[in-house]
C-alpha cells in the first residue's frame, strides 16, 4: 500500500523515539523495506483533541505509537511499543486501553500537503482504520472508544510548518525575571518555568511532568499566561512569590539567602491531566531566578546590549 511522501517513515521513527515536532514527509509508505506508518485524529471526551501516529523501522522493527491529547492549557503525550505494518496497528496499553486496527482502503486517491506548502501536494491512498481503539486516561481526564478512524496526515505533516517564533534573553540589565524549578519526585521529573517581562506584566507559567509507567513514556504539561498579580519578585532577585490560578493551586516562595531545604517553600501544585495535585515546591527542588525577558516574533525585540 502506497500512501505518499518520501520522509514520513523516517520522520515517524524519529518522532516516536524523541517526541520531536519537526521533520518532513515521505513516499513508499508501508513497504517492507521502509517500515509502516499510520496517522489519524479524533475528538476525545472532556474537550480533548487526540492525534495518533504509529511507525516502525525497516522490516517493521521497533514499532511505536504516539498518542497526543491536547486542549487549551493542557496536553499529554504517550509513547508506547506497538506492532505497526502497512495494514495493521496493534498496541497493548494496559490500564490505558488497547489498539487493534487494520487499514481498509477505499480505492480512491487524495491529494495532501502541509498547510504552509499547498503547492507540494502528493497523491495518497484514502482509507480508514477499522477494529478496536480504546483509550482511558488516568483519573478519567479523557476517554475515546472507536471502531473506525479515517486515515489522515493532518496535523502530522503540518509540523513541517512550525509556528510563531519565541525566544528568551537573560542579563542583569533586563527588567523582567525568569524562575526555573526542577526536581525528581516519585519516579517522575517535574519542571516549572515562570517568566515575566517586567513587574506587573502578564506572567507565563508552564509546568511539565515526565513519567515512565512500565514500557509507556508519558509527558504531561499545563500552563498559560496569567495576570501579573500571580508573580512578584524582588528588584535584585532576592526573593519571589508565585501564586497562579487553576490548573495550579497554592503558592510558593523563593528566598535566595535561605538554607537549600527552605529556599523554595509552599504548597504550590499543578493539576496535570491524569496526575492531579502534583507538588511544585518543597525540599528536593533545584531553583534559579535570573533577570530575563521572553519575546514573540513580531511583538518584542530584546535590547541590542542584552546578554543571551
């Protein structure tokens, strides 16, 4: 079965191995010497959009499946072993669910291209995956049961388009601040990033959680842009207080001169999809606070003498 484009299989292998979001597209998909590939998306419960990619290396080795659920301010990515051929996708997700699908072509061809490269359309075989797809998110955050899912390269191939650029500058002369806290807890790695361009300005708060449950790797994230009242820092960065709204709760206090165990204290927590009320402060966190600013392409440009 030929479903189009010369780099999809290679991209899929890289993606499922690294959860990267860049690459290109391919041809001869599903041939024995290139491996298998599948892609589809659907609406899951509680407002989550689900995108699924499955890929394998030549001779269908090292198959993996990526399940990505996203809604405003929250996302989860699961990467699990799978059997992926040109016509079948099978994966045992344990308590998370089960996948047993086969590709049924319609006999028609469609043309597809990344949204940013509409002139690069290629002919791709139409079809659907039929069988059993069952997913149960931890703590019931989202579910999906389906017996038929249409093969679709979007938004998979649209990753080649990228998005609006963002960057960060750091230096003692900048009016803003960036706080970074990270720790390893309960077998998981948690990272908290806070940045505010100046006192009182909107503050960006992002938290991510990396876990491994058996053979399944999981990346969870929550965050958003909140009122400047959620973050206050001393002009010389001797202290800071963070108290963002939901999906966060509680507060945390940074004291630069305190003993290590008391440098980042409070009851700050995050409600990650599938892992709620996860602590983001307390002993065991490494913490840093520096002068910084974030910029979005076309909206802010750092001063010429700002240090990278």
